[in-house]
């Protein structure tokens, strides 16, 4: 059966009037007379068999039904405009804001598998990426952890355990047989969620005095220093698997910290269904699912 849709001209007239709360301004936008706009609105009310506006002289006010309908129509028409522009002018750029570690060690190596990778504009943030979409110039933000935020759609993406990593050159110089052997090396610490005490407790060394070492604002800096043979850091398994496979890092010991959520994907709730954003989020989820790093219990982990 074909779709039984309301007359499009009447829908446009109602949505514009509801947006401006003015028949005259809607008429100016649509290049119609106010009388024609009013006629279209009345036709839509007749089609729906319900009142969309309350009228008192020259003043209008949306009914509850009208307000709900107007909000949904505005979103649908915005989406229609976006999709039409994408077809008319070609692929649109998708702006992604991320932490440096996620970008360098996880996202960039996988981007060639994304069919619109050439249209991704990636920026990295030295600190926690801003979730203020009014100022961050991003369509999608890969944020640390999975904090729910009003007005945003936040999709948990990745959970991981941590374990020590070392460069092959430093490992060749040191005899690393037991967890306590780490205490004579330089350890790197993270400002966010440092977990050395947890790891040593899991190794049976709870409360041990940890050696002094530099603290870095993010795990990417500490991991880079490890690659240069300067010391040892606790790395997130989900992030460094590719680096381990390349031979630039080696894992020490089988002891791990408990798994925690480390990344999620955020976008504006009103834009979550836009085709490019939805496709990018689905691709990220599929990549994480293929590697078995979706957070346990996340409903999309079982899809």
C-alpha cells in the first residue's frame, strides 16, 4: 500500500507558522500570501481532524497537539533538507573530535575500512574533548568514559582491562621476571584514572611504595614515552593491541586491572539519526564489537 501522507504544502505552511508563531512571517518565507498560508493550515487541520492552533483575533497559539506535531515536523524537514543537500552537492564532511590516544592508536588505523573515510575531518583534544557542540565545531565526539549528558545521545563504545607495557629495547636490558621487578624502573602515571595501585594489589603487592615517575595528562603521552624506552606504563588493552602486534610494545605479565568503560560516542540528540552520524556511530560499534571490546551488559553488545 502507498503511503497516505498529508499535503506537503499544508505541512510546510503549518511548520513555518509554528516556527515563527506568525502567519505573515511564514508567508514571507514561503513566498505566499498570509491568506494562502491560513488556507493551507485549515486544510491540514481538516485532514488531521484536529485543531493545531487556537485563534483569538489576530493572535495564534499552538494547541498541545499542534506543539508536539510542529516539533516533530521541524526535525523531519531539517533531516530532509540535510539529505537533499548531501545528494545535491555531494558528500558532506563529518567532523570528529577525539582524544589523541584513541585517534592515533585505534581510529586512524581502521579508517580505511570506512567507506566515507575521505570525508572525515579528525581533530584531537589535549584534554577531555569538549561536549559543548555549540562551540567545539564537531558533529561527533569520542569522549572519555560514558557520562550521560542532557541533550546528547551517548553510546558506550569500549571497555578495557589494563596491564604494563614496555619497549622491546628496555625489556632486553632488564630482567623482568616478577611484578616487583617493576619497582626498580621508571613508572609513568596518568592524571585520569591512574591504576598502578590497583594493578599491584592484583599482583599481591597491595600498599607497596611506588617509585617516583612523571605524570602525564593522557595515556597517549605515557605510551609514547614507553615506546621510546623511557619506562613502563599501564596500557589499555583495547587501545594498544595494534601497537603490540606491530612489535613496538610488549606486554608484561598476565595480571590485569578490572575492566572499565573507557570511551563512548556522543552527538547532539536531535542529530543522532542523521545519515552520516548514524553510519559513523554504527561503524564504530561494529569495529568495537568485532574486537570484543563493547562494554559488558551494553544492549548493543548482543546485537
